[in-house]
């Protein structure tokens, strides 16, 4: 009886683990970085529930101004006063190539239950600096979210 | 180690997608110079006042009072959009209600929506 070896040796399928681990670590680092960045600029506030302009957002705002329900102004995770806000906006204007205050990009995230008086004070300071447009963030209702 | 790696990956993926989707409204801000020029000319702006009436927030357009955004939007839709609209917001009104006025103006087709802080 010929118990010779088969001409076609069976191949045991195997998974290359090393490149898969590299990819997984890259994904982890990506999500860690994006999650940390979002927490730094966006405070936990309940935004007004409106569908917004529903236009594609071309780029992120340069300066994010958060206003809490109690009227606190928070920028980059720090509570600031109106005078500090004015100084920060002036710094943003100075960093622009043409120093045109109308080109300052900023986003105001204000709690829906905050009194409008605080928002008025912030907007007045921005007006005094010559800022032309104030983008007000809204929370998109679930029924009207863009696909 | 691979199990720990996958757990970390799933954790950060879940925490990232929990952020609520946001959009924005972009009213223009009237500077002091623009206010002077507008007052000097024949321009009669269309003004929506966001105020408290009888303890409740309301939108006032001319002599009419509206309590909801859709009602205001319907009234604004009958106005000419080319001259724009000014939204004047007064202090004690909640921001959520005030922002509804901007949304109503956008829904009515206005491109020029100006935020005016009320005194």
C-alpha cells in the first residue's frame, strides 16, 4: 500500500496579526485624539433645538465661545470674563493676515435656557470689535438630521 | 493584549459617536457704523422683537404677536426678503426662543438676518 504523501500539502489558513495590530493601534490613536479635541473646545451645554441652515459646513470655527445656563462664558475649557473675551477676540484678529475683523471665524454655543441678556452682552462686545457674523450653534432635531 | 486593544478601540469609537449633531445659524451683527448709515437713509428695516409679554416669550412683528416659530415664519414669508430682517432680542427671553426667530426668518427665505441686542 502506498501511503505516500499527497502531492498537494494542505495549507492551514492563518491571519497575519502584526499588521492588524498596527492598524488597530492607529485607529485607537485617531479616536483618542478626536475625542480629546472635541472636549477641549465644546463645553457641555444644551443647545437650542433648531434645524439650522442645513448647509455643508466647510470648516470648523476658529474660536468657540460657550455660554452656560448660568451665563458663564467658557473658552477652551476656561471660564472667562467679558473683558477677557474681548482680549481673546482681539488676539484672533491680530492673527489674521489682513487683520480684518469681519473675517474672524467664531462659533457661539449657548445653552437654550440661558437668558438672552448674556448673549446680548457677548454680541455687543463682538460688534464693538467689528466682527461681522456670529454663528450660533444649534442641535439638530432627530427627525431633520442630514443624511 | 489583543482583547484589551479591541476593548479600547470599541470604547473610543462609542464615546466619539455619542456627540449630538450640530448645525448653526449665522446672523450678521450690525456694527455702530452701519447703524448710523441706516438711520441716515430711507431704509426702513423689518424688525422682529423677541420680548416677554404677560410673562411668556413672544415674537412681535409690527402690531402682531406670535407665540411660535412657524407662526412667525408664515408671517415673515409675506414680507419682501430683499430688504432683510432685524431680530431684536431683549434680556429676559430664553436663548432657545430667541434663536427660533432666526430659524423662522431663514425658513421664510430671508438671507439677510441681522442680530440686534435689545436694551
